[in-house]
C-alpha cells in the first residue's frame, strides 16, 4: 500500500504496512522469520505464534506492556538500547522501572544499531 512506500526496507525485509487485513497479517507473521515493530498488537501476535519479534520502544515502558518472559523477544528502548529480559519481569518500583519509564522519542533509536541488533537476534539460536 501507499504507506509501505514511505518506509522502504532493504535486504530481505518486506514492509507490508497497510497491505493486509488482520487474518492475512497473522498468517504472514506466523510464516515470517522475524517481525520488527513498535509496541503493538502485531508484536504480541508474533510472540504468540512463535515468531521472533523485536519490539521498538520509544516513550512507552516495556515493563508495563510486555513482552514478558519470552525467549523469542528482543526489546530495544530509545535512549537505552537493548533491555535485559530480567528487567521485563521485575515490576518493583525503583531505578529499573524509573529508567524504562523515560519518555525518549523513537528517533533516538539509531537505525544502524537496530539493524545490527536485529541481524544478531535473527542469527541466534532462539526460536521455534
């Protein structure tokens, strides 16, 4: 769709933004090697069907919305980088929660950093 043309994807990636209905999106995600997206329903769909998922978080706190305790997930937080899995299971008020509450704009996630993290995660042994 037109939206997808605004965000070109290189390499073997495919941008299907606005091109699929919900059922088609779920089927496609199930067949995909990995999904990269923001904190959205499709991120959670990917994890539910066993597809690796990289969640890109800007102002939202991944401790509050997930993904939780999922070996197929990688969380990248603007202004912080990779978020350790143990931080996503500890909801105790304190420094970790406060740090992840930082309302950093998504623009702080460097595209090259994200691409490198995604490549490493895709090559890792976790998944189905």
